[in-house]
C-alpha cells in the first residue's frame, strides 16, 4: 500500500480578484433593513460638505448701499444661477450647430496597424507553418458628396435649436427682471404697511392717553378707556403682522437676487420713486409689440423651424447618398516559413472608390419617420398659435389691471385725505366732549385702513406696470445680460 501526497499551488491571479469582490461587498450601498431609520452610507459626509458651497453667494451685497431697482436687476442678472443655466444651454446648442456643419467637410483618419499572423499552409503533401508580421500607418478619407439635403436639414435643425436656446436665454432674463421688480414692489408695499401701522399705533396710543386723562378728570367712563386700550392692542397686533410680512418680502427679494435670504438689503424707498406714468399706447400696439418681442413665442417659432429641418432630413432618406472613399497606407512586412530563409517587404498601397448607398426597402421606416417629423412640426406650429392667443389674453388682462390700479390710486388718495380729516375732526370734537370715544376709534380704524389702501394702491400701480412690460416683452428693453453668447 502506497500513499501519494499532492501539493496544489494556489492561483495567484485569483487572489486580487477575491480581494476586490470582498471590498466591493463591504463598501456597497445597501438599503436599510427597515424603513423606520435614516439611511446613512459612505460618502454622505462628503456630499454634505459639498452642499455647503452652494450657499455661498457669488457676489456680495454692500451693507451701507441703497440699491435702486435697476441696480437690483443688474445684480440678479449677474448672480442668479438661472441665467448661467440658460447660457450654458445656448452654448451647448452652438456646439451642436458646429457639429452638424462639420458634415459638410471630409473626414480624415490616421490609422496605425501592427499585427502578427501565423497559420499552417498546405504545401504539396504536408503543412508548412508560415508567420507574417506587418506594421504600417494608413490615412483614410471619407466624404459625402451628395445626399439630397439630409445634411442641410440637420444643419437647419441645429441652427433653429440654437436660436431657440438663445430666445430661452433671453426669456430667462425677462423672467428674472420681472421677479426682481415684483419682489421689490412687494417689499416697498410691506415697508409702507409697516410705516402705516406704526402711525396707526401712535394714533391709537394718543387716543388711549386722552381717554385715560379724561377718566382721571371724571369726563370719561371706564368702558371708553377699555375701548381705547383694545384699539391700541389691535394696532399693535396689526403692526407685528405687517413686520413679519416685511421680513418675508426681504427674504424673497434676496433669494431672487441669488443670495441667502438672511442678507439684509437696503432698497430705494417708495417716496423716492418717480410718479408712474401710463403711455398712450393702444391695446393693439401692445399686442403687436408682444408678438414681436416675447422671447417665449420666438422660441416656439424657432422650434417650428427646427421641426421643419427634421422633415427635410426625413425626406432625404428616400434618395441615395453619394460618398467618396479613399485610403493610402505604407506597409512593412516580415515573414518566414519553416525550412526557408525569412523575407521582408516594404511598399505603399492605396485605394479610391465612389460609393452610392440607396435603401430600396426598409419595411416602412422612412415613411413613418417622415410622418412623425411632419406631426411634430404641425404640433409645434399649433402650439405657437396657442401661445399667441395666451399672450393676447395676458396682455389684455395686464392692460386692464393697470387701468384699474390707476383709478384705485386716485380713489385711495381721496380716501386717505378724507379719513385724515375725519379723524382729526373726531379727535378735536372728542376733546371738547362733543363726540364719544366710539366715534374716535371708528375714525381711527378708517384712517388706518385708508393708509393701508394708499400704500397698496401706490405699489399696485408700479407692480401692474411691471407686469404689463413683462407680458409685452418691453422688460427686455429695460434690462438684459451684457454677456449673451
């Protein structure tokens, strides 16, 4: 009986593979065992650190500077990330146009080939092993001479898509300009409401002090004093409410500018703004300007042009394409056979051809591609017509809102003047004992409402005028990026 021992040498190449598989299993992100706990995974901390950088403002606000609306618009256009998103999109479309235009030129490729070929060749009644080693560079030239408009269709599509991207970029500026104006006017309204509420609180305290003084001298009753105190408390409550609205409005404006909402911005007050004016443009003139200036409408019209380019390309697929192909290569070959001396060869070879490609049958693919392209073009044209109708409705509504706001502004001015006179007369009469405190508090509430309405009406005129300029596209005349692609 004999015993044989066999030693097996491990496969060293398998060890690194096992290590990688084990490491991948350990580091892989797996779902948590139950949904009642957060999911933490490797790399989470790095992502959290990266997220902190997005909160950093690209530009800084000067804390001691008072910004006008034009300066705020300029700041937002340079700092708001939405403008860069649209800009990069337009640049990408420009690169796509150059790619499409490159098809008009020949393509030249350089190739270097090195290979060894070994085989057994039958020679007489036996096989002879033959080995050939070859090395050589080559140049290959391909050029589409004629394709019945396929390349022209792709170029037209790319050019129209570039125009659409540029219009989208302009529309981004139009929207940002309006957002800045809208949030700015809302902030002015909130600041004005705070000032009106502070004045109303001061008036309420004055009336309360007068009621308490008259109570001490036996000229008023305790219910009068309680009524005055209630009016003061209500005025204090209203003041805190509008102060909260002012804080929110400041945060909205800062966010629109592309900075943190905690940054305090000093803006030009309402009293320093020039009186708004409504131009004598007719509604027809406004509609005409909107149809010529609105970037979103022009973007859709460019989309129709792009769809027409795809239709042209789909039609060209029915026709043949003519291509020129040529190649030139130099070769160095070295070979040897069994029982024979080796040999070598150096030479230059080449070829040239004109090729015609024409699809005779494709199962209806070209037909359906053409139908699809035509349907997309027709849908784009119909959507542009829908947008025209929507723009007309927007302009008409905004135009009507401006007219209404101007009339409300006149009414609010008259209301404030009348309420101020009524309140002054009521306080004076109350001092002489002719009017009771209920009349004074009623006049005080009416005056507070008139102040609120006056501030709201003044800012509403500005906001509706900005909205009308936004709907007609006139905002593009006011602002816009200086660095358009």
